[in-house]
């Protein structure tokens, strides 16, 4: 059986304690993963300042160049898995069809390849050399930055590899990484590390610690800055710690108002993509659509489109829905959805399809799309997220927007109403605002996403110096 | 590794079984004799309507008692547990950790001394030198461990230094989500230990796994003069075992993992073999206490060697008789070996089927 070791400052360590991730189709153990005990993590973190010092020895430009090389290695090289072996491994333990894994690979490689653009977007600095000197000038004003910690600990999810693009720039920001991979998606962070190392980044700046929840907590507790991907409960547990950037459910949305609501048909492709791309697993997938027009008519049309999505084989280049690695989870999620349906919340997609939401194909269990027409914005199903192609369609009064939306990672607003634009721009609960026909799935990497990694890792200080000291 | 298939070991296993059966008869006679038994068991016998003195002739006959309910050990009066035959002896009352609700109590006179004197025989003198002083970095308060380790040190000719450590406070902090406070309390305990280690010549110590990790973050125990560490109190995984030996202590400090509690006493570890892959294998202090591994769904059925089940404890001393008590732990059943010709337990860990999780803090 394949084995993934712990990486302790880059050095492989095979633990006595192991966990196994099973193949989603056969349910047989597919990979054995070394598990780090809590004390081992604590002990290793005592040396994190040494890793930070190693990265400080590089210039930002050197690290950007290495990220560029890493991009190619990640996409094309044996690390030691071949790209195809990697695709099949991710698919085996997460259920994602190969085409979706490849799409996520492209996304990660894209971020690595365009690291300079990413950093320019995150820092908004005119010259990235300022990250090396710690000071500089912008428009004649002195600027100075300092790292807020020696390292960043990241608790990673298993749902989709694309999220790894969020922490990958930390290396170019001279921040060592201590990663706790998701239990069924250990592959991508491991491969990114291997790609970086092959590109010249010292292995000593990477920690890779598959571990328990307690071990994960130790990673977050013991590192200067942290990033957590998790469910509502996990997000709540760490919500009060300003050192930790929380990536919980996205509750991403599309709103249609006035002219947008009236011409909804032309946005149907955009809505389908926002809901169903990546099998609905991403936090940027749209989970609810809010319209001032006829919600029922829109929901019916969307249901007819999404009902066409059917399970196919893992190597189908047009695969549009992924099986769940654990069939019981699929049944539990579907039961949860059903328990909240009533006369005011109806799954139109199930009606159009004429079959159950839970489907079995070639021995694998799928959650097929649901389009819930919800008649009231107060209904419990109006604003939910389930990790499969699920969307609620809700009719609202123009005056309800945007305060009825609540926390929203991505909001695509389909309207020319400039007053509504202003209200959306002023809304503090929207993380990313798309004005116009832009899929919620489309991410521009020169923009901060769910928090600004640079602001998370660096802080600005006041700075003054006599000219002879700074030249 | 020796196994029960070897003829000489078979003979020793059989001889031990005879010794155990004789011990069972002696203990049952004592506890159910109206002149020497304790009020609890004498009343129990009356209510049950049978006399164990005539019905129990061997260890297996203890099955007739059914499983002992730990609720019987909660609350007072604790004098119900004092055997009449020992009524004139000064008594101590010790409590279990208190991780879950009302703590269980055990009244003792000399058992903790006897158990730890027996345990002392298993410690190598070169790593726990006679006459050396000890550090007891573990729970204080109403726990047996505190006095027992002190007695161990005294028995071996040394003095034990100890710290203030209230594990129940830590558990409260963790349950409230005040993890930072719990961490600070742990550091408070570690600082007490560091003060002792830096100001006295201490060569041996007892501590728990978490406290050992925390202490080794601050000090190199070998350089501090420590030669042997006796560790217990909470779960130890094989990975922790390896980590402790390879990284926390190094090759020159002896690591003695133990499994024990207030009700049993102390199960000692068998010297590790390479093929064990760092598994921790314990043997109970037969015949004073026995450990068995029983089926999760049928506690009367002992599982096969190497199979997993729930730990079942039987305590058999003149001070305490507790037959068939189901512990909050599970493990694999281990075969007898040369050093211990009776059943052992491998890789003890919290019982996975319990819905209510046990909070283990610094202790």
C-alpha cells in the first residue's frame, strides 16, 4: 500500500501510528498515512524560527522564480508520483472525477506561475523588493512591514484541491508552512511541497503533519499565524482567535434585481456554472440565488438544466458530478435536506429528474443536484450550503437587498441598479463582489480571497529614518 | 518473544494458575467471613443469598459475581469498605481522577505500599539507583499516586519531591474551552518541577505523558541528571512510546511506561522487543490484581490472543475485593511470557464505544 510520511522540516518520518484512506469505489484501504503525535508537533514547532531565518535568506524575486518553476513541476513532473498517478490518487480518496482534479491542478499551477501578480495584488506595493528590505516608499510616503509570526499553520480540508492555492503564496512571502492535510486529501499539499523543493525552496521550511484534531489544534496554537478550513463548528471554535484566518462555509450567492431579474434567461449558463462547477464542493459555489423577479420560473428553468447532470465514470472528460467517498455521508446530507423541505421549500430538480437525490452508479454513491424553490427568505432552506450542487432560489423585495443575504463569500450581482451597487459595496458581509455577469467560481488571483494573505502574515509599522541611514 | 506455546512456559502458566486460584480462595474467605469481611460484601452476600466462601474455588468462579458496578464505589460512607479484620489499622481514602462525575473511592491501609514495593522490583537499579531522590510530577490531592510514588522513593532509600497539581481544575478549564488557561496551568506545574530539578540532585522521576513532553520542551532530562522515568496516568500510544524513547529522553534515560489506577495498582511493562513495533505491553500484578480482555458485547467472553476487547479488572487483596470491573479502556489481549506467566494487555487506550468522551488534561 502507498504510504505518506510526516515531513518534519522536510525530512520524511514514518510514524508508528497510521491512518488509512479508502478508495471511494472499492472501500478498500488505498493509502496509509503516518500520524503525528501531539508532542512531536509541539517539539518540532520549537524550531520554527530557524525555518523562518532560512526563507529570509532569499529575495522575494528568487522565491517568485522558484514558485514559477514549481508550477511546472507540480503540473508535469514525477514528484515522485506522476501527474496521472496524482490525479488518480486524489480521485480515489475524494471521489472527484479526473477532469475536476486536473482543473484544480491547473488552478494551483496558475497561482504558482503567476506569483508576482498574486503578490502585487495582495500587497498593492509598487515594488516587491520592499518585502526584502522591510521598508520603502509609496507616493513619497515611508512604508515598513514586519512579519507577524515565524510561520503559518494550516488546517486543510478534503473537499477539493483548489483551496490549496490560498496558502501556496506564503512561501513567496517568506513564511514557513506547517500543514495538517485533510484525512482523505493528503495528496495535494504533499505534491505542492515536493514541487517547491524541486524548484529550489529548502525542504526545511515545510512541515507536513497528518494528525488528529488535537494535533491540528497544536499546529494552530503553536504557529504565529494560522489558517483553518473547516465546517461551522470548527470555524466557531477558533473564531475568537485573531491569529487564525477562518475559511468556513462560503454561502456564496447570485442576486438578480430589476433588469437582471427581468432577463434572467441570459444568465442561466452562468448560474449553472456557479452552482455545479467542481461538483458544488467549493466555498465559491453558489448556494442560493436571490431574485426580485419570478423565483419559481427561474428555479424551474435551472432545475431542468441541472437535472441533466448524471453520474459518469471517473475518467469521463465531461464528468460533472463527483461521488461521495463515504456513502453514509451522502445519505445523511440528503436526509438533512429532506427534513427541511415542506410546502414552502420544494426540490424542483428532483421533480424534473423523477428520481431520488441519492443515486448509485457503478457501485458509487452520488448526490445529484437539487434546486429548492423557497417561498420565503425566512425559511431555513433559504441560505444553506451542503457541498454538492445544491441551490435555493428565493424571491425577495428590492428593499430586502442586500441585508437579507447574511455572510457571503462571493456575491455576483446581476443588475444595473447603481443604488443597489452602492449598497452592496458598503455591505461588510460580502467577501468578494462581482458586479455583472461573472461566475462566482471565477477567481482573480490579483485580488485578496477570503482575507488577504499578506495582511494576515505581515503588519505595517510606522517608520522614520534620517536620510544618511537609509540612503 | 516467548509465547504460551512453549512447554516450559506452559508449566509456569499452570503453576501460576494454581497460585492464583489459591489466592482467590484465601481472599474470598477473608472478605466474606463475618469476623474479617467488610460491611459492603457481607451485606451483599446476605442480599444475594449465597455464600462465596463455599461457591468460589477458583478464579473462574468469580464469574458468579457478575460485573461489578463502579457506582458502588462512589459516595459514602467509605467505612463500608473497611474489612473488620483490618479495622484497627490507620486508613487512607484515595479517589480516582474525577474525569467523569463523582469520583470513585478506595480505602487502603498498606496496599499502595505493597503494590509499589512489588513494582520496585521491576525497576533496573542502574536507571533508578537505590538511595536516589525522586521528582513526583503528577497529581497531588486525594490520589493514591502521590503517596505511592513517595513510598516508592522511600522504599528505594530516597526522598520524593512533589508539586501542587490539581487535574480536576485542568479538566474544568478544558471543558470550558479555556485552553490558554489550561496551558498556563501546565506551565505552572512545569515551573515547579524545573525549580526542583535545578536545586536538588534528583535522578528518578514519575510523570504523565503530557507533562513529560512539556518538561522536555524546557530541559534536557539527561543533562539534568535524570536516569530513569516512570511514566503513567493516562493513555500512551506506541508512537508516544517511540517518541519518548527516541526524542524526549534519548538512549541513556530509562523509560518505564505503566498502566494503573487507584483500583488496580500498577501493571508493569514488558521490556520492548523490536517486533513489538513500540507496542506497550503491560502485565498486571498477579495475583493481587488481574486484567482480562473481554468481548465488547459479551463481557463474560474472553477474547483470543491478539484480539481486541474491553479491559476487565479484578482486584484481590485483603484490603480490597473488586471482581469483574469493566474499565473505560480497550486493548489487545497479550499472551503470557517468561517474565509474567499470565495474561497481559497490549496498547491500552480509551474505550472507543463510549459516547461521552473523557477529558484528559495535563494529568
